């Protein structure tokens, strides 16, 4: 082939006009198809010379004089050998698939771009983005680029295969033979270079030592290259192993290894190195800032569970004016301590049977938590009645304050009972021979069995001395009492009945007088009875009137009757008719004449429009406002020595009077011990803390004590059921026996995560979550 | 509520709540994690009575009724304990048994979040998922017309300038005549907006600062972070890291004595001083740090008593006119560092922004203007301020920029835009849109919280309890029991991640435009929007 004389193809026509690239290509293809295997092209900038010559089927040699255009040897085939006598333009060897290309001058930008096979030798330097996007197909030998001089910028971008050799001989930039930012995106191949360079993409490539096998290849290739470019004399200069370096692509694994400096390292050495230990605020706080998990224990809990046994009043206790902790009594019953449950009442009231069992409308039951879920409240009546059997407690010897109680009704007896129980020297002064006030003298026997009341009054009389006054107290008497006693307690009640001021007013009998006489059977009311004032006292009158033979009983009122409860039921049972609004004009011998001139026939007309306190005996030091004595929360009047309680102060239930007595007694006990009186300020437990789900709503109300006790929700009062222990996910709760029927539940902070399950499950609402004490 | 209970107007059932807890009895193991982690105690252990009625076929046996007890997780319905949808319960549940579900149908809670006559205040965002910035497209794709660049392999210079940029001739004249040239900083165009030490937890704040320091020192990115109004820890003030920090002064002046004391000991000048006049999320309102978050540490840094709420006045108190406000504050703050530090105001976007800007153009010491749009976030504000007050950033910024163009100062006074940048996760696209509309850079806060620390807030009113210190991720809490959940180091790593990713995305947007050597500030011919009126208003192309 070398011996064959080349066919010369001119890049210009006879007139020197440049042939179009298309025409030159046609000439070349024709020649080769015609059997020519050695061509000399006198190029004039034509595009793509030397590619696509597969049809020859055997080697074709192309020598190029003049100036080849862009993409010399593109789509080159392995049978093609190209030699450019001068320099080449851009993209030489573009998508080269096997041609060998020898360039005696420089090659422009993009040399070997996308080359997959073949070899390109450049005797000068190559432009930017050379050896970029090169490939390696395992079916063929890898492509090679040999450059005597240097590479332009962005050399080897996205190089995926092949070998490039940059000899660095007379480089364009002596300080950098590989140009600006070489090897960006390199994923395969090798670059051998000789001479200085200014960095490469560390993320993609790495410098490796030249292996022996590579060095042998390099030496051999260098020798061939120098012969081809006719500079064999450089071999000894260039072939110095220490002068050569090799760049190769990082594997994906290696790329991961080149991750940035760890933040932990930066924090320790740079951040804290500059700021000091503890970083940004290490000087301001010694709080631990180390990371913690979402679920924490111990000090790091945001909340802590607290066993709030008896911290709050149960609704029954809280609404009982006397303040009896009913729920504790039911607990004693559940525990089988029946006697204690019964006896306990006497620490709160001297009349557990009379009042709780009979006379009281039982606000405790009205407030019972069970009612909030349409469940029958726990019935207190049986427990009240059972308390008749309560043992009279042994009171301590008298040693305390000397107290005179004026008035032997429920309020007076209550305060005296409580004071005596604390060892104070107390005496009751009353106008009656027998204590008991209206409970004894006015309330009909139909409502309270006489033996019950008598028994409880006897219990009182056993303990409290009683002076029968026989006459009303005067202001002077009170002054005298004051000098003889540490405290006086006025509890004379509402003893002065209100009378109707209408024409014929003298025909009325007051309810107080009526009931007193009725109880003594000293009255015959006749057939027709009209009761003016349809409250509960009026109802009592109606019931008694019926008992004494009345047939037509009418209760009239100017407004909707206020009567309620047992009293009203009894009156209705007695056939009493309630009428309202009725405005009384006059009382006549025939009956009650209304404003509308209707006459309601009456043999007896009873005025049941309330009783008033008698206040005229009070010393001037006791301030009275609008018919009422001014007292503080525990019954003390403006005269520090004098207290006033019960209906004196404001009318209420018997239990109100008993409760007032308790509070006053407590205050006096506090004062005796040199303390400021302290009232029970505990709040009532919030309803939603109690879980009635534990009770069957279909269980009908029970009457026996055991049945009642079992259905009590024990609001705010730990029933020792152990549900909290069972429900705690961390087994942090345990029961602690404190002896003497006493216990507590405790939380191990090391195990507790403050989930609040204990509070959520507690039937009694004893557990609660409290915010932890703030840190920092 | 109890069967016999009485309802009150604010009695709500679970169906009325915006977030409902779905709980699966079969999967639940009653481990207590969900109730332990719930930040607002919205769930509790419930006791349930289960009734079973049995009757035999043919009624051969006597039918019976029996009751049993079971336990489960119950959602509380009181407005005070309403679920906020944070889903921390799902996060801790080992069995995927629980999750909050958004109830869009009948949210009645919104009518009852004013108990005691106190309107709702909260942290978070505007709760409006839409956003004009997300609609803007980059329509100029230069495949062949301009040099086509490759975001991955080309080098890009995307830094921007903060400071009064004078023409060389003017600058030299300034230097010659006044012996002073305005200071200018070359910074990265994505600035972490002002979030105070106090609003953010110590771990969050440290994480952000550490991440910024890393970006500067390890990655060579001149990222800057603004302190917000709450002072600056003394150590940071005395460190070399201060140069990455923009110190904010706002109407509360919290912590400025510490800064003044540190000036003589500063190794570096701060990057700049931002004078906060307004905040996009709650224009017309000052800062508000609720008492929950004012613990000993915060109180010390701010120089206030512990456990008091710290409202900042809505305006700087001793300034009564725009001229005075701007001139007096810029003068003072410039003077503090010998006129070496750029000083610029930050305002809420408002229909009066132009007045401020025009004033700044006449003030040689003004280094720029930051404008914060309505979509900005906040740690605490009244619901009504957050939802209904404020001006969108896009048109406000555009008006300001075009006004600068009109007076020929568009290259002189840099505008920084904020408020909703990246609100739906499109940080780079939103930033690029604002830059091409005329911003020299953008400020962002919410995106950072979400990406760097996993903030759970969403535009559907999820979580948003930053104000009461119960942030379940420990981002906006001062309780170590909560903020120690957040590891400053991990936050810093995420800051680095998000900046590197942003940088790549920004280049992906800039490369097709053929821009690599400078930010395309004001290059609005590259923008298009599928909304005719918006296009007209913003002076960008309407594309359909």
C-alpha cells in the first residue's frame, strides 16, 4: 500500500474555488469504491474528511495536505488511516469508531469528543474539551489519544473510557498541561500526563501510581508515537518514569468516600475550637444539650403523675353542707369495716340518723357523680339510719375554752358537740326544757320517728350540759355571758313567725304555732284548712292538718310553690291542693278572700310565710344589716367574741345549720391553738376525672349498705383497686403498705414515661399529671 | 362528655375538630408512647365499657346482657386540648396504630379559639397553600441561541452584593472627596432570614450557625444568616464566625447591650446590620416572644425578667417620620462599626414600600432594602395578622425594582426579597423568580426550619404551636426536655445539604439562560406566567 502512488483529490476546482464538503465526500467515496486505497486530499476546510469508508473492506490510507475542516475522521472505521500534514480543526475523531489519525500540527477543540475506538496522535497540542465523552466498548480495544504538547480547558469531561497521554512537551501553558478543570464527570479510562497541572475534579478522578504493565504500554506507545511524528530523539527525554502521573476515574464507591468533612469533626475542631467548649452558649449555661429521645423517663419527663388521694372533695362531700366525706364511709363499708363507717358520722354531725337518714333532702345524692351518666345516685339514707346505732365517742377531758351556746337547735347542738369533742368547756342555754329546737317542736312525727330523734338527743344530752333559760335573753344577759365565757355562740334560729298584714289578720295562726300545737295534739283545725305560703313548712302544716282531721286542704302562694321533696309528696298524699298565683285580700270568718273576690272557705287559716330571727337581745357591738347579722365565713360577728350561726344568719336546711356549727367550732379550736382559723378550701373533684365506665348502668339502685358501697365511684378517694398498677406500660407504679389500714401508690421515675395512662384509667380520678418543674 | 352532661356553646365533638385521631385497636399495644409525646395532650387513655347482648337461635335460651371494660386511646374534644395534627403520635407509635387525619369538612373549632375574649395567636404561616411564585416559569431556554451551559460542569459565580454599589467613577469620587466608600459584601444570594435566639431553641440556633460556618469555611460558600431580634450569644460576637452573621436590631432592642459590650473585642465585623421595621407575616405588629419561652437563659441574653411575655412595639419608638426613622437608625448603626458595615432596613411588603425605597436612594449610607412579603412565617402572631395582613412579595419587589430602574439605581441599591420563598418546597425556583424580577438575593426562614430541622408546620394549619414553646421537634422551644430532641450537629448537616442542593438547582435554572458569571438580577425576559393579569402586573410574559 505504501508503494502505491496516492490518488490526489483536490479540494478546489480548476478555478481554485473550494469544493463543497458534500462534493469532496462524493469524490472520496467514488475513489474508494473504485478500488483506490491510497488517497491524498488537498483539503480546503471541508467537513468530516476520512470517515465512513467501510465499503473498502481493506485498509485505506488518507493523507491530508492543506487545511482539513471540522470533524476530521468522524465516524471513522478501523480500516482507515488518516495523516494530517498540518493542524486539524475542531472535533477531530468525533465519534471515531476505529480510525487512526495522525496530526502533525495542533488539533482544535473537542478532539476525540465521543471517540470509542481508534487512535489519535497529535504532534502539537489539543484544544478545550478534548477527550471528552469518550467511550470504551469491551468488544474493541480502548480508544487512545496521544498529545505531545498540552490539553486545553475542560479536558476529559465525562470521559467514560480510553486512554489519553499528554506528554507536556512545549505546552501552551507551561504551568498547567491539563488546562482548567479537567476530568469533570469522569467515570472511566486513564489519563497519563507529564508536567505540572492546576488541579482536577477530585470528586470524579484520582491520581494513581503508574503500574508496571501501564508503564510498559506507555513506553511502547511513546516510542511508536514519536516515530510517527518523527521525533524519536525525544524518547529519552520523555521516557522518565518519575515525570509521569496517571489520573483514573473514581468508582461510585470511592466517590462516596470523598464526602465532605464530617460535621462532628467540624464541630469539635473548628466550631468549638473557635467558640470554646460547649459551643455557642457553653459560657452561659451548664445545661446538658446532648440529644435525647422522644420518649423520656425520670427528670426528662415533661409531666409527672401524682397520686392525689383525697386532695379533692368528692361531689357528695363537697355539696354536703355538713361536710361529711360520704365516699370514705362507703369505702369503709367496701372494706367490711361497717362499725367504723357508722361511727365516723358522729365526728361530723350529732344527728346522722335524724338528718341524713330522715330530714335531709340529701344534696350529696343530688351531686353524686353517677347522676351525670343517668345512673342512680348512691343512696345515703340507709347509712344515715344505720348511724342511730353509732357508738357515742369518748370525748377528751375538758381543758379548753369556755363557750356558751345560746340556742339548742341543730346549729347550737352541732357547734357544742364539735367543741366538746375537742375538749372545750361548752354549755347550751335554751328556752326549752328539751333540746332539739324545731326538729323536736315543729317537724311532724310523720317525717321523723320520735324514737330516732329522742335517741340522738339523748346522746347529746349525755355529753353537753344544758341550762333551761325559761325566758328570753336580754342584751344585759348577753353582756354577762360575754364576761363569763371566752366565746358566745348565738344560734337561736328563726323563732319569730312572719304574719300576714291584711284585714282580719287576727284570724291567722302561724305555721310555727300550728305545728307546735299539732305535735302536742292540742289543736283541731276543722274541715277546711287554707295554708298561705306553699313552701315545705306549709306542706308540713298540710300533712299535720290531715292527720288532725282536715278534709279540704289548700296551699296558696303568690308564685310557683317552692315546696319540694318529701314534704311536698306527703302534702300531696294528704290531698292538699296547690294554687297559685293567689293574692290574699282579707281573712274573714268564712275563709280567705282573694284579690279577685274569690273566697276559699277555711276553718283554719295558717300563715306559712317564714320565720324571722329575733335580734333585739344582741349587744350593739354586733352589726346587723338588713335584718341579718353580719358574719364572716366561720360565723364570727363584728364582735370578735360573739359568733352567730344557723337560721339566725340566714335560713337554710338543717344540714346547713349543722355545717355552720362545725365551721365555727373549727375556727374556735384554731383560735384556741393560736392559729388563724383555716377553712377547708379543698375543691370538688372535676367530674370528668371519674370513670363511671367501670359501673353497670343497668344495676338498679341498691338499698342495702353493701350494695350501695359497691356502686360508689369513690370520687377522689383511692379505692385501692390496683388498676393503675396493671395499666402502667412501664410497670412504674407500685402499692406501698403504710400499716394501720393505710397505703399509698408510688411511681418509680426511672420507669415512668408520663403517658398518663394511670390518670386515664383511674376509676376514682385520683391520679393526675402535673407539669414537671421547668429546667433552665 | 358525660351522658347527662349539659352542652355549652363551645362543646365540640370529635367530628367538629379539624384534626381527628384515627386509632386502630387491633394494632395498638397500649405502650403509652403517643400520649407521652403529644405536645398538647390531645389524646389520653380512655376507659370504654363494652356491652354484649347474647341471644340463642330460636330463642331457646334466655337472652342476656353483659358488660366488659376495654382501654384505648381517646381524643379530647375541649378546644384547649384540640389536636394540632403534628402527628408525633404516629412518629412514636411502634405499630402504626395512630395518626391524625385532617378534617376539612366541618371545622367548628375555628369558631371557638377565642375563649375568654382572647383571639387566637399562633406560630407558623398564613395557611394558604397557593403561591404566585410557584406559577412563574423560566421560559428562556437557550439551547442554541446563547452559550448553552451545563449546570454540572460549568463554573458559576452566583454570589451577590450587599451594600451600596457605586459606579467606579462615583466610588472613586466618594473616596477622594469624603475619604470613605460604602462597604459592600459579596455574599451568597440565599440568606437565612432573621429568627431570634429565643424564638428558636438553643440547639436550633446553634445548628443553623454551625451549618453556615461550615458552608463558609468548608464549602467556600459565603452564606449569611440574620440573628433576628433577640441578641446574639457573647461567644459568637467575639468569634471569627461573626462575619457570617447579619445582626438585626428591631424595636424591642433586646440583647443590644451585649453586642455593644462585645464591639471592642470583636475579631471580625459582622456581615451587615439589618434594621427591622416590619415583618411580612404580621405587618404592623412587633415581635412577640411568649412567656413560655422566656426562661433564665433567654432572659439573660435579652436582658429581661424571666417568664414574662416580650412584645416588641410595632415601631421604633423614638422615630416619628420616615426621614427620621431611616436616617437616624442607619446613621447610628453605621457609626457603631465606623461605617465599615453595611446597614439596611427590612420592611414588611406594603403599598408604601416605594416611599421607603425612594428615601433610601437619597441616603448614601443605606446599603440596601429587604422586603418581607405576606407569606413569611413567624414564631408568634395573632391569627388575623398572619392570615389577613400583608402584601404579596412579587409585585411589591417588582414595583421597587422597576422604580430603581427608572431612577437609574437598579445596580446601586440591592433589594432582598423574602416571605414565602420555598413555601411549597420550590426554594430555588422561587428564589430565581424573585432574582429575575429584580431581587439581588432572597431571605428565607420557614424552608430552613422544615428542611434543616423537620418543622412539621404546613399551610393546612398543621402544628403551628411555635408560640407556646411546645414545638414537638425542639425547633421553637426553650424547654430542654423538648429542644434536646434536636441535635445541633444534625441541623448543621442539613443546612449544608440544603444549600448544596439549592446551589445545584439554581445553576440548573441559570445554565439554560446562558448565565454563569453573574446572577441574572432583573432578567425578567426569562420569566413567564400562565396568568394574564399577573403577567401584566409584573411586566413579565404571559404564556399559555
